[in-house]
C-alpha cells in the first residue's frame, strides 16, 4: 500500500508544491516566506489583487478548497494539494460567468480592483444559498471592501445574478 | 433645452471596461511583468522631526542583488510641489526627492532598488542613519506660535508665506456692507473639527518605470494626473519633458490621493541610476502614512441671523493642518470657503480667513470634497442651529436663503483656487426639487411627528443638509480630445482625461456617440498616455464631465463636420442638408450612406484624408451641482451608539450623461462620507507615530455596516455643460457629517462638533447636556 | 518564516503532537492561520498544518455540545446545533468575528489558543462554563476553559500541546444568553468591549447567571460580584439595581474606564430587564 505523504521538505527555502488552479494541475516553486497571493500573481493569475496584504480588504479572495479565502494570509506552501479557483477560472471576457455579467449590467463595477474578490465571494454565497436575502448578501460580502460604489449596486448585482442562476436551475459548480 | 431627443446621452450604457475588470484582466499598474525589473523600497523616517547627521549606505550597497541606494546626497535637489495642479502651481515649492531633514514619521530617508524584494528590505535595514532629533509640533495652533519649531527652515523653498510660523498658505477676504452683526437678532459662533482621514483607494499607489527603445523614461503609474506627473518629474529630475512618457493604465480608485506625484520621482530616479525597470508599490501601511490625507480642520463659523430668517453676516475662519508639506495647502483651504459661502445669501458682511499650517504629521492633499467637506460640516450644522434660534423650520430656512437661478455671489469673484476667482451666476439649479423629493422619500413630515417627545433609551430623529460643489476650475482647467475615424465607421477617442474607475471613458464615449449619431460602443476609448493622448489637466476638481466632456463634444462636432463634407460628395447633396443618424449620413430628402462608406471614401477613394480632429475646452464658469441629503438615525442614549437607519441623497448634476454611473458616484461618495461621520480617523501617538495605519484599525464601511442609501438624481439642464451636464463625483461626500449631526440633534438633543461621532463622544455629549440641564 | 524547512500536514492529533514535540526542529501548529501565519516566530522550522485533523465538527455528545478545535467560525455560525444552543449565542458570537473571509478560515481552536483582547470566543466560553480538551505529552487533559490561561496550566497550545475540542456543558442548553460586541461600527474588527450574559431561571428565581467581559484585556473575566447578587434571587428592581452596581464595581476593578463601564452596565440592565 502506498504510504500517504503528510509532509513536504523545502530545498534552500523553496517548496515545490502541486495544486489545482482553475481545474488545471500546476506545480509551483514557492519560497517559504511567500504567501499564496504573491505566488498566484507571479504565476500569472493577476486577477487576485493586493490591496492590503493583511487580510482586511478581500481583494485577494480566491476559492480555496471550496471556500472563499484570503490568499494574502495563506502561506504559499500550504496550498500543496489544494484546489483553487481564481477569477480567471470563473469566466472570461469571451465567456463570462452570470455573476460577472450581472456586475457589469448593474453598474456595480467602478474602479474594479475589488470586484474579482467580491464576485468570488458572491459565487460561493450563491452556491450555498441560491436565494439570499439582502441581509444575507451584506453579511457574506463584509470582507470585500470597496471604496467606490457604496456597495449599493453590487448588492443589486448579486440579487440579479441569483435570479438569473436560479432561472438556469443550477449554480455553476467550480 | 432638454434631453428628450438624446439617443445615447442620459441613457443607459454599460461601463465599457467593466467586463474586463470583472474578469480580472491584467489592466492595473502592477499587473505587468517586465524583464529584469528591480524592486524599489523606501526607508521611512521613524522620527517626526529630525535632521540626518550621518547616513552610511555602504553596507546596504553590498547586499547581493542591490543595484542602487539613493539618499539626498545623490539625487537632484529641486524644490517642487507634489500637488498635481495647473502650472505654475499655487502651492509652496517645499518638497525634495530626498532631503537631509525629516519632517514627519513616514518622510523619505532613502530609496533602494534590488533584484528581489527581500534584498531591498535587507538593504533598508543596513542603512545606518544618525539623526539629530528636533522638537516636533503636531497642533496647528501651537505651530503658529512664536518660537514653535520651524518645519521648513531650508533656504531654497519657495512660496511659503510665513515659514517661521509654519504657515504654508493663507488667504483673507472681506465684503463689508455695514456694521458687523449690527443687523442680527442672534449671533451664533461655533467651531467644528475634523481629524486626519485617508482616501483608502483599494489599489495602493504603484509605479513602474522603464525605458523605451529611444532610451526615454516610461512611467506606468496609478495616477489621476498623467500630464502633471510628466511635468513635475521632469522638473524634479531636471529632465526635458520630451524624455518622459507617462502611461495611466486602469486605476484602482483615487479620490484625490492620486492627484499627487508620490512615487514617480523616486522610482524614476532609481531607474535612471540603474538603467533598469523599477517598481515601487506602496504597502497599505505606507498608503496610510506616506501618501496623502484629508486636511484636518478647525472651522470657526460666526453668523448673524434676523428673526425673519435673513442671514446678515458670516465670518468663517478655517485652520487646516497640511502636515509636513504644503501640497494642496492653499487650494483646499480656499475651496472650503468658495464652495460653501455662496450657498446662502448673506445680506451684509462676509469674511473669510484661512490658514494652512505645517505640522510634523502626514501630508494632507486633495480628497474628494476638497475643503467643501470641512466647510459644509460647519455651515450645514450652523444652519440648523440658526433655524432653531429664530424658531424656523430648518428646511424652510434653507429654502428661503439658498442661491437662486441667475444669482451670483461676491465670493465667486474673490476666491478661486489659489488665486482670484471668476464672476459667475447660477445657470442651473434643482435644489428645490431635490429638497422636495428628499422630504418625500425620507418620509420627513410623518416621521418628525412620530418621533416627537421620545423618552426611551433609544431615540430616533431626522436631519438634512444641502450642499454644492463646482464643475472644474474656471479659467484654469483645460482638457482636450482627439477623434479618429476608422474604415468600419468606428472611432478612436483619445483623451487625456484620467478615468480612475469613475467611468469617464464611458461617458466621454457617450458624448461623442451622441454627436456622431453612433452607439457608444462604436467609440474605442483610450485614456491616458502623454505620448498618445492630448493634454488634460487630469481627473480632479469634478472637472471631467464638464471640461473634458465639452472638449470631446467639440471634437466630435469637428469630426461630424468632416464626415458631412465627405457625405455631401458621396450623396451629391448640400452639406447643410445632412445629419448623422444611426451610423449613417442622412439627407433631408431621405438619401443616405453608411459611415463606413464615408470612411472608406476618405481613406481610399477620393480626396484621401484621415478624418481626425482635436479640440480643447476650458471654461469661464464652474456651474455647481447641488444636493439635498436626508438622514434618519437612531441614538442609543445609554451607550452613545448612532445607527443610520436611512439615507437619501438627492443630487442635481444637470443632465446625467450615464444615470447609472452618476448614481454609483454618489452612492460611493455618500458611504465614504458616512465613514467620516461614524468611524474614520487616523490616530497618532504623542510623538507623531501613526497608530492605526491599517484597514483593521482604520475602519472603512463594509456591507455589514452600510445603511440603506438611496440616490435620487434631480434632472436640470446646465447650458454650459455638454448636453446639460454638471459634475457629480465629489458633492455626495459633503452631506453625511452635517445631515447626521442634525439628525442626532433632532433625536437626542445633543450637538456634535467633532468628527467622527464615536459612541464615546456621543455619550460624553449626552452626559454633558444632562449636566447643564 | 524564512527558517521553515518542513511543511507537515498530519492526519491525527497524535502525529501532530509528535511533530511539535520533536526536539530536532522547532515546530508550531497552525489551524486557520489568519493570525498565526503573519505572526509566526522567525525561528519556526516545522510548520504543522492542522487542516487534515478530523476536528472540524460541531456535535452533541452525551448531553453536551462539543465543538472540534478546527471548526471554523463559519461552520459554527451555520451549525444548526449551535444555533439552537443557549439561544444561539455561540453562533451569534461567531458571526461577529471580523469578516466572512476570516470566518471561513479562522477556527475556534486558534481563537482561544492564545489570549488576545480581540478574540471573540473566550468571553462566551467562560460564560458557558466550557471545558477544553487538550492533548499533551502526558495524555489528554480536560480543563475548565477558565483554567486555560492560568499559569498553573503549564502548556502552550500549538507549541507543546494541541487543543482538541471544546465542551459546552448540557446544563447551558436552554439558558437565555446574549453576546454583545460593542464596537465603533457594526463590523469593526476591534471592540470597545464584548459582553456575554447568560441566565437560567426557574419559577421566577435566578438559578444561574453569568456575566463575562472580554476585549478589555487579553483574558476575559467574569463579573462575579454582580452574578452573586442575583443568584438565587428574584428579579426585582432592588436586586437588579444592586447587581448593576456590583457590575460597575467589577468593571472598575478591571480598569474599564467610565465609558466602557456605562456601556456594559446599560447592556446588562437591558438584558436583565427583558427577563422580568
């Protein structure tokens, strides 16, 4: 029987980790001091943004093993074996996710810096709660700071997306 | 004039960059990777006031990977201002790329560029600095006293009115039509205070400098003012403007903090030293401490009022804390009066005294509202106090006194931004309708009745406030645009106007599309690049819609003219009989041809030429938008907690070019203002060290905190604006402080003068008022 | 973190503890990591990630509510069991921690492993007479939560021991409880004060009363003199006033300052008056 590994060792302070990003298997070489946000950006996933680097703004939100999480607080080596969805994995300009469309249609995108994080948080919310009340939306998005919009149109966008997704009979699972 | 026949303007149009942003496209300053790029880091002063006696960088330079270490010894010393304003700037020239004197905790000591961020950090630790610590001053009134520490004692600074008393800017103005307060039945004198506040754009300041194939310096930067960046970097580094190209990619919010040359000079200096691309990206902590803030203010307002509701006299005395450098010291101070005093008619005497004072604290700068926020907190609180004195309803009192269509104010002429202003009269105003709409939406009358005579521990109340702003700086701000036609009948619109997330690219496209008879999506907008787009002062002073919008409209009209000339040839009709409609040139008799035929004709077939035009705009007037805000609050008398239950903001921004984006601007401004009202405040230790330089401890509102916010647009038609438009971006931030203060008074009978209204302060005010009774 | 050589993700508490106790490398255990990762001591060589431990549960055992150490705030917030326990006070408290993104990551074990004034759960657990099961080199110890931060408890969870679970005794199941986080704004990260209040009455007589105060200092405390006044008493204006007075004294003793004292007293008064 194959023995399950329960550890990794760094070579000169660098861990080689395997992980899934947006459904693709990837191997990252990450320094022991590096956080997931920096590693993702270094490997080209620029959709995760650095707004504070202290876990307080939510711009770096990614879906980490099924839940929205703060990539700036996750030591990169701990992403070994993880499944990650970044905004790039949710939808693209050619083929956007209904949430991305809803944010555009509701006028919820101003500078856009916080939007990838906010959409990823919303995505999970709608996965677990397809018909959230306004209060539930407000509670779920409280870690994604935005200074441009006052959140009014973003909440509207999440409601609209929820409706749209319910119409499709399912929430797209990533 | 009205907006009935408009097809693109005042209609729904999706923000054109929104989908890319929502998909996380790599469009921000930091989202590019350049080969061989170095990482820049800055060493910050740990002392509020100190002189470098000795600085030794040898060990730092020896760290593997370190490519450059800069100190005041090896960069040009050119006094300049970091404020991105019209040239010559009305600011003191009191800033140096690096200096041997430190004027606040967070002032620049040295800069390092290295191959890795770690090496750069390591080098910073190894820079040995010996400081002579100087006495520091943090209070503006102490700083003005004889014998106070002199913060700018250097000889080569320019344009500081009184360096010995730390006065970075001052202005006085008086209109006298009789004895001061001689005509008043009541005189009210109160002082209103605001603390240090930060913009908190979610994208920190980021700059990447590199070189193009001509060896020119390319500055990719998160800025609101690309052309001012080019000029000021050229000045500070003693370079010709032609050697610099500034690119503004997508910007992650600015709110005034990016109307400043903050990192471009030092990043450029590191690139020039190393010959390599260099990136400097602020941390959130650095953004709090070493970017810019709102000017803390003490506003003393003394007003006289007659029992019949006439405001007889107004004396406004404002002292602003500009921190260690003068940046926007003069202009913010002047706007605190020029944007507020004209709001209401003052019968006899007006006096404004303003001083901006240096202290050993972070540098204040431009911040959405730009002085008007400080001014309206005072004015709109005082309006309620005066109304109560004379036993008049505060809404009626405002309705009686606000400036009317066709009226002017001596203030417009006397006070501009940093210089004399421009005479103007109000050419559009929807304030009355705004007040009425707000009263209705807020349920004002019924709720006021219901809330009378409350005695419980939790009490409710309503308050309102009115305000105005400007639309660009008259006879100062200038914008220009270029439009170029393509084969398929689409157009490139190139503007210097800096979309920093506001959606200005989209509304400028809508304006051009309206003129050209096409859809907004037929305009491909590019902003901004000093090599490729024509000049624009940048995104500030609520100028983009009004000034840049007019420039785009003029440009589009020129292009329309060129199109019609070609169309006339194609259709064999008189140019005067043609118009543009639905992507076609249409003649009175119904003959028509498509725009692509026009483009192809001009490019390939006949009398070949590129249909292209540029135009500029500057204005002799700055038509104010007006707003009426209404707050409903709940005050816990025992704990001092204020909860905002409802907030209605009615805004007259003329024609809203894009109603959805206009609403969004106002929603955001209002919530930012609510943050100012209830929680935001930078705190400092006794030696000037910032204590809460993080989103964890400097609390901006999130979705769980936000009250219901309703923006109601009140349409008017501003004859000087493009399709009747005025500004919308700043005004919304001025309302919450006074509207909530007035609502708290209505609910709890206490008057708050000191922002933010924390539970502690509210509780203290409640106890204080009980003590008096 | 630049000394980290090993990243371990053991699957059993025993294996995790073995990693911590291995003398060859300095190790530290991290659960949610929202605080620990950014404040990890520079000397740590072995990063022991507790994510794979089967301790993420919220369940009933015997008559007690048992919360595994790696249950996240979000899991506790949304646990049907926790929502029904003691008026849902544990879920309500979990919901008041920082932001949803933190709540998705942070665990109850991490929140109580070290005393901090910004921790949410300590006041609640103190007030609910919770017990903590800790795995040490000498075996599993079950201690009252109130003993966790006492010097007599000589272990440092995460360094030489592991918190396994938190046990909320069955007697609290039907207590009327309230958790107040009194902060500048609804969602402020830091609070002026947190207050747990729990009461159990029978035939108009107070059988149990708990008032636990947090956020004033890293360790929460119980306002015991206030509790004493009402214990066994009927809720009447006189006894309530006396308890309020004692609560004020308890807060004075904790150097709460006038403002926080007033707030605590009024929140307490409201809570008690609702019971009359």
